[in-house]
């Protein structure tokens, strides 16, 4: 992270005092990047980042509404800020993100100490609130979101998130994203290219393109065309993207990934269920056989590609047979890793009102079985890499062991190596000497 402004500046005899802001981010990569934009705005307005709400003049919760657990956690933390507000009434408390968009004015009813609510499409209105307290709620649709460029205060000097498309048009029956982030709007390709060129100029080596469904990107070019343009930018060494929707993964895009040297050999392709009946209820737009064809094509055309996925356990109407099909799918496909969750009913979605809701205890048991199967698969795949050599981008000190450095392979696997400060920020080759369930141990070649 670049250094925030000092506590005060003395310029031409004027003393400029800075306020503190505490930001708590829940949820996906898009929320993480939205918080980077929020930090960018706040830096321009003279705010310093603090790691404690107790020392903050401004408290911001950037929220996630995709599952009930994240929502409960947010409201619990929001409740604890009431005592801070009572002690210091001048503190401002803001709720941003998908819960803000979804709940709107209801947040004020649940937590009267909140001052401002704004959804993901209205981050640009934060500056107006800070300057004159004019806005109290901002959850309206913003058709200009794709052409509004905001300052970004990134948390990393090597890797950067880059938004290419906002919103979603898919309306999967379990998902609130189309309601909280609005319809699909692609960012103009020239805006994206300009941002990435600037990132390369300032020393960034890796970018990750963000969108609910990057495969449906359309603005002067399609997603394949955008990747080809980005691949030519000097200084950028690696290109990643999330998330891909299986129904929009074309043969042309697979060929593009295979052709371009900077696009990494990893794709996150959510399956959600191994049962075509459940996929139909989910409104996913493909069958299990369709999905298998995509996997076959990826592995045929992209050597050693790593494939990760999402799985939902206990979707309404899921029978024991459907669950068995999902477990069989894991064994057949052999994902490198998955994110798996119990189905969580979300207000306004069709799945929340479906019949045959699966009891919570059965959902929990099915999730355990899914994770147990996948853990064994992931560990076996990682152990098979022992003795092989891979390129990693060394990101810095390991979060779990200060004597180690950590980096990722092009296939997005975490590798820990002995500490050697001269390696940080560089692409180096390492030999994998131990494969674990969640990471690899390596040594520089």
C-alpha cells in the first residue's frame, strides 16, 4: 500500500489536519476493489487509514449480501459501533456495498446511529457527503457507472484489480447481485487500457480483470479482443480474470487464453451443482454435460490449466441423488480447488420462495461431504507437483511464517519459499519440494 498522508501538513503557514477513517470490507474481490476506490476518494479528502474504529472519525462498512452469514456478521459489527457514536457523537458512520443497496432506508430503522447509506453504483457520491453532509442515502441506479473513473488507493504495489464490467444480467435464481449491482454495463475499452498502461508505468506486474461475468464483456470489442489488447502492454507480466460464466465461455475465448503468453493458465468456472435438474432450477443456462464439454476443451487446448469452481450444497429441491451427482462431478472433473457453501435464501430471489427447502442439518452434512472429497483431490494434485519447476511472482513475506516469502504460480497456487529479500517483486523459477492441501513449499532454482 502506498503511504497515506502524514497526520498534518504545514504548507505556506497553514496547518492542515487530517481525520481518521476505519474501513471494514466484507465479501468478494469486487468489494475489495470498491474499498480501494473509497480509500482513493478519502485520501483526496485528507483522511488517514486507521485499523481501529475506536480512533476513527469516519467508520465505513462495505458490505456483502450474497450469504446470510456475511450479513449477520456485518450487523453484529455495526451494533458495536453504537457505543463509539454515543461517546463521540461527531463520528460519522457509513454503510456501503450490497446490503446498503438491498436494505436502503431499512438500515436507518435497524441502526439509527448510521449517517449515510450508499450502494455499489454510487461510490462517487461519497465526496459530496463528506464535504457538505447533503446526501443521506444513495441507492438509485447509476447508468453512468461504467464511464465514471474514481481515484484508487491500492493495497499492493505488484498486483492490481481492474474492473471491466459492472452488474449482471443472468438472474440465477439464488443470487441477489442483479438487484444490488444493477444490469451489465461494460467499461469502455480505452478506459481499461489507459488504466492498465498507467499501472505498468508505476511498476505493477500483474492485473486481475473483474466482473460478475467477464465473458460477456462488450465495448468496442469483446472479451477476447480486450485480452489481446492488454497482452501487448509492456511491463505487465501476468493477466488474470474473474469470474467466468460457463454458458458464455466460447471456443474463441479458450483459444485466446491459449494463444496469449501473459494470460495465466487458470480459470475460475463456477459449476454450482453436478445435477442438470438443479442447474435448471438455478437458471444457470447449461447442463452438466455442457459444462463437461467446456472442461474438456480447456484441458485440450491449454496445457496444465488449473480449474477452480464454486459449489452450492442443499439448493431447494436437491435430493440425495442430486447431491450424489455433485460428489461424482467433483471426482470426475478433478478441480484444483473449490469454494463451497450451504444454500442461503436471499430476499427477492426466486430460490428463496421455492418449495422443498433442504433442512439446515442436511445442508451442513452435504457441505462436509463435498469439502472432504475436494480436500483429498486438491492435496493429491498438489503432491503430484513435487519435483516440478514453476514460475512464481514473489509478493512478499508469508502471512503465516515471517521466515518465508510467498508467491503464486501462473496456475494460481500459493508457494512459500525461504526468505530472500532480493526476490520480492520478481518473477523467479522454483522447484516444488512439498505439496500440501492449501499451499506448496518450494525452493528457488
